[in-house]
């Protein structure tokens, strides 16, 4: 089973992603912030990370940098309600970028594409 770490500071998003991705057959772990995410990332071998950008304390772009320094091969999909980050060179280390939507079809498709690459 593919293990996915979902990092988002919004509880409703974490619950929605967990439910939808588990329905797709993924084993999902959620984290509410960068500290929780790093603890999970360092203790569990994940196959992919879905990462929010705007979070308190440490944003997802900084967390992306740390994750890729520690494991450059793990796929990371950035999710944000803001499309403007697509132009930010700091996200180039991610494997995909998805603008948040209530319809998770794009996210699910992106996960399948990244995993099959």
C-alpha cells in the first residue's frame, strides 16, 4: 500500500484529503504543521508527501527544502489555494503543484501521475 503524508494546517482539509485518498487505496498520515510533518517524515518511510504552502511557523516551501535535503527522491506535491506560487522558483524542487479545490480529482490524478513517473 502506498503511504502518503498529508501536511495542512486546516483540519477540514486534512480530514477531506485523508478520507478521499484512503478511498483511493492510499495509507494516509496527516500532520497539522511542519513540526509534526518532520517528526512523521523522519520516523516513517513515505512514498509521497502532499504539502500545503501557507502554514504558520514554517511554510511549505521551507519544509519542502528540508525534506528534499534529507531525501531528494521522495515525491512532493505542493497544494495551495494560491496559484501565484507556481511562478516562485523555490517550488521547483517539488514534483507537482495543485491549486486546492473542493473537487479532488485533479489532486488524485496528479498523485497517480507522479507515482507512475
